[in-house]
């Protein structure tokens, strides 16, 4: 195997060693044979007279099922906390929040990342085989230029492999631990207004824009009015005096 062959893209290298690639790829199961991998997230709004106490209870419930607390911020009247809990326990934790405070909004979402995980794992298997072949070639390299070429390509392939492995670990972490964000307030948190779409949404948006423009114009007129009055009165007086002087001059000339 030459340095040129080693520097070829992973797909071309795969064709040169099909048996090794197949063995490495056997660990990756077809999508239809795998359990669906879901990234679950939930958002819950609570009303409670004691914000700090409610946030503490949310963290306690997360810890009770093997989870942990993440980002948190609070004031006397409102606050929020984000916790990570095992995905299988998410529904239970969300239901238990009814004992913490009045649930005013609850939303649970799932994103299927099965295909992404299968793709990443397949790429990892291929990249591992490619890296191993380059390592063997590196040990057999003779000339200095060949060593440098193989080493450069090996470094690049190794970095790509580590990036894929981090991506795989991140996806698996998101699948195993669901993310729950809880907002707490002493008064019910207003639900976000639905986005306006279609003809009536555009009409409402145009009306709002018109009102805004008219308001800006009126503000500008109001700001300029004092200057108009302050400068306009003396200017009008000067014009009046000039006209009067011209009339007197014409009368004198006529006489």
C-alpha cells in the first residue's frame, strides 16, 4: 500500500479493504432492528407562592430519580431551573410537579435521532478501520516524504474520528437523559402569543406597522412644534413689516 492510497478518502479506502470494513461495521445494526432513539425535552410553567421552595422541590424530584440540576436563576417573584433526568422517568417527574405548584402549562417533545446515531456509528467504524490502515502504513513508510505525508493524513483522520466519537457521545447522552425546564412564578405565566399567519395575520401585521408609523410621525410633529412657534412668530412679523414698508415706498413714488 502506498502513501497515495492511504491519503485517499475513507470511501475509496473502504473499497480497498472490504473484509476489514465489513468486520468493523458488523456492530452497527440496521435502523429497523434498533429501538428508536429519542431525545426528550419538556417545559413546565408553575404558579407557586414560594418560588425558591418550588425550585428546590423540582431539584429534589430530579435527584430522586437519578437526575441532577443544571442552570438555575430566581427572584422573589419568579425563577426557573433546568434539570436532567433519565428519559424513562421524565413523564413521572412531570406528573409529580402538580404537587409542587399549580401547573399552568406543560409541554413534552420528542425528537427521533435514530438515523443520526446509526449514521455516526457507521462513520466511526469506517474511520477506525481507515486510521488503523494508516498506522500500519506509517510503520512501514521508508522515505522522509512518505512518512510526512502519511503522518499528516493520519492526524487528520484521527481528528475526524474523535469528532465523530464526541458527536456520538453527545447524542447518546441526550437520549439517555431528558431535559426538563421548569419556570415558576407567583402569578400565572402568560402563555406565548400564537404566531400570526395567513391573510389575517398579514393584515394585522400591516395595521400594527401603520399605527407605529403614524405614532412616530406624530411624535416628530410634536417635537418640532415648539421650534415652529418660536421661529414662526418672529418670521411672520418680519414679513409683515417688509410688506408694509414696500407699500409705503410705492405710495411715496406714486406721489
